[in-house]
């Protein structure tokens, strides 16, 4: 339906303030628009403006700051404590933190994954459609010549960008806190092998990528919830509650047959990236599962959003 | 655009496609595999003649012995017992790297940790990332360069010997050809020729190309699902990276040096951990599948007392006539009131009968 509408020629900006990934999207937009005139530039302008709005929002920054506080608090607590953390107590890898500051990032992620990351992602994604509907701005967005499908895609891409930003925030804050407070050197992997600093950063990036992918399924679910209501808090709460319920189900051995189907099932398996040699099988399984959720809830959101009467 | 129901088509189609895909995948994996016809003896020869000593792969091990769920946390004494039992219950993923006879690495994976056993020539390392400990031993030269006794037989001899050994009480047959880790495999099925045992059958899938056993399944007598299963989920016959076998313990690890007991044929995976004392005096009653191992009461009874005071003991065992018994789908253990222990792949009733003799 977006293809049938006239293209007024939008203002695609380079968006230097929103990072390289977005600049890349903008560049891709320009090349895409050159070959396919049916895809209006206005559509890409919508994406750029969505990202601009999202990352200029004070709420987004507050969420990211709260996430950054998790590894920093862990690092400070371990540093100030006079007792060495003993192996097997507290979150995994906590005992390694004093020997290698890079583990602050890993421990921070492990602590954030069950609640803090789904919480912040739920807040952002629950707000996508319902927030606009609640404010009465949704119909103005639909006046833009991009169409409802593209608006849905833009909202999802915005949420995905937040997932990436959230994960990178935790990892970066963890690495920085580790560098500041603890010695940093060659990293000991789970297999007992040690790798150099450069490869350690590579692994940290891989882990950030893994966790970002892990959150994509939840984002799709949240997007669907967000199309159901005009009360953003409802969509946020539903998303967050669902992520907690799923993790509870995942911990019940009686429901073992269900576990591989739960979107949170592989969340903590990023530890496979800390083995030697790197094992990408859980990365693949996780990506496939999240793609399934994305397709399913994307289709549901499509059905709902395109048949919905937009009154606000 | 005038037909809004069209917009819901993807929402119906996507789950349908996913369901079809999920249902079709196992059908495809279970599809009949075309392999040249072979007799059981030829498959045995193939397995016995397998000279594969360079490969890497991922093993999936799962056991369903019908034991009660064990608490995963607990005090140190309990957790040591459940550590040992944990290997028997539940499932594990193990990565295996083998390069020649004297270079190997086994990685047992846990959610946030890993246990590594690395052999490089005569050096053997055991590393546990959960508590960051490493143990090192040096194998005696004889053990490092030892030739396995199998090599003195031809595969055909070995197959004959095996068949002669097992035939009186075992039926050897071939099952359906299967596909494991993407490779065609023959399935040898060993069925006990007696009704007294708990073992229903043992199925060994043998790679049709190299003869490497790719899967072993042990079925209890009345179960459709295997009680114990070890299977390759991925296997490659390329030489693993040499770096994998060069292990230096990481900085900060607790390193202990262990010396192997002078026993000549000690294998590296029997690291001195559990008590290996006074297991002399055990006798085997009967032969074949329904054999029972009998351990007489030790003089001081100390080992048993330690066991029976563990809270896990009462959880795992039940009171029967003359002692306490542990029942599982494949193995029964009877500990009599006077401290004797009987174990075997037989019913508890048979253990009681042996104990009464």
C-alpha cells in the first residue's frame, strides 16, 4: 500500500549524531532510493526521525544510564569489599573480576539479562505504537507518505536499535569500570585457555551481538502488544511480565518439552562464546528462535495494525 | 484493501509454516538411509577395523534412569555426592577433540563453566573452570606409548571373538539404517537372551564410512525411549588445531600435581578424587546380562556409614526386606542391613534372592 502513494521527496539526513549503524542505514537508503523510485525517500526520513526522537528522549537516556549503573555497581562493590569473592558464590564470573576487569562486563550482562534488559526493552517497545496512539500523534505519522507497514517496520527497527544500544551500554560500562578499578590482562576462557586483549574485546563484541539478537524476539512481542492498546503502560507491563513468566517456565523441569520454544531459553547461553574454540551453535539456535518469534509476532502485529481503526 | 481479512493471512500462514517445518524436520532426519546391505558380522568387522583416531565432534549425552530429581544446591558433603550422581542423571554436551592416539581433549560443558581433560603426550591436565582449579599428572611412558590390545587382532578376528563371546546370551541383529550427525550409519542391536535383566537392548550406530561408533543407546526392557544415550550431534574427521592440546593453566588457577598410583594400566580419566580404597573382595554372581556384583561388608564399615548418613541416601533409596534398595530403570542396588552391597542390571527381587543365598 505504501508503494501506490506518491513520493514527495523526503529529507534523508546523514544523522551523524546517531552512530555508524544508522549512518549506514541512511546510506543504504540513498542507494535503495536511487534504484527503486517507488520507495519514497520520505520513508527513510521517517526512520531517521524515529531514531532521533528515540535517542533524544530523556527517558531513553535514563534507561541506558540505569543499565550502565549495573556493572559499575558490581565493580565498585567488589573493589570496596575486603573479602575476595570466592568461586561458586554470587553470580558467575564474580570471583574472576579481581583478576581481570573485563569480567565486570560479563558479570554485568549476566545480572542484567533476566530482568533489567527485558525491563528497559519492554518500556521502549511497549511505547512504540501505543505511545503515539496515546498522545494522539499516530494519525499524523500515518499522514506521512510511508504507509502503515513501513511505520511498523520503522518502530521495530527503532526498538532493535535500542536493544543494541542497551547491550553495548552494559558491556562498555563494564569494560570501562573494569579498566578503572582492576588489572586488565589476558582473558581466561571457560576452557582454561587464555586469549590476548584484542581477542578479548572481539569476544566482548560477539557477546554484545548475541544478547542483542536475544532481545529481538521480545521486541517483536512487545510491538504486537503495543498495537493492541492505546495505553502504553499496558503494553510495557504485558511485555515485561511475559518475559518474567517465560523465564519462570524455563526453570521448571516438568516443562522440559516446552523449553526450546521459549524465547528466553538461550539468553544465558552466550557463555558458549567464552569457550575455546568458540562455539557458534547456540548463537545459531538462538538466532533461529528469535527469527521465528519475529516472524510470528511481526505477522500478528501486521494483521492487527493494518486492520485497526486509527482514531487518535 | 477492501478485504481486511487479507491482512490476517500472514498471521495465520507464519505459524502454519513454522509448524510444518518443525514437523517435517524429524521426518526428514528419520527417512530411510540407503546403504549397501551388510550382515551383523560385517558391521562388527567394520567397527572393529575402524582406525579413526583423528576427529572432533560434539557429543550429546542424556540419561533417564528414573532416579528422583536431585537438589542442585546443598552443603558441601551433599554436593559432592550429587556431583558424582549428576554425571549419571540429566544430560550433558561434550566436545571431543582427538588427534592421534596420544592427543585428546574432552570438554564437558555446563551452563556457565566447563571441565576440560587434556592429554598431550604424557601430560594430562584436568581443568575445572567452576572453581578455577587445574590438576596435572604425567603418564608413565609405557602407558603413553602403549598399544591397545585390539591392534594385535584383525578386525575379522575381533568380530568373530566378540560374536562367539556374546552369542550364548545375546542376540545380535541389525536395526534400521539411520542418519547421525549427517552421516549414514548401520545400527547393531544387541538384545539379551534372558528375561531376568532390566536391559531391553543396546543399539550401537556405526558410521558406514569409517566404522566409528556414532551413537550408543541403552534401552530398559519396557521403555521406548533410551535410558542412556550418547550420540554425536556433529562430527568431523579433520585434524583438530594443534593449539588445542597445548594447555597451560591460566594465571590465578589453583594448580595441583597428582601422581598416578603405580598400577600400570591406570587411565587418565580416573583422576584420584573419590576414594578408591577397599573395593577388593567384590564377587560376581552369574554371568552375562543378569550378573550381580556382590560387595561384602567392610571390616570397619566406615565407607558405608558415611554414605548412609547422607541425606541423599534416604531420598534415593527405599526400604525393602533386608535393607534399602535403589531402583532405576537400568540398575538396581541393594544395601543389606548387615552392610553388604549388591548391584546389577536386574530387579531388586533378584538381588534379594542373591543376598539370601
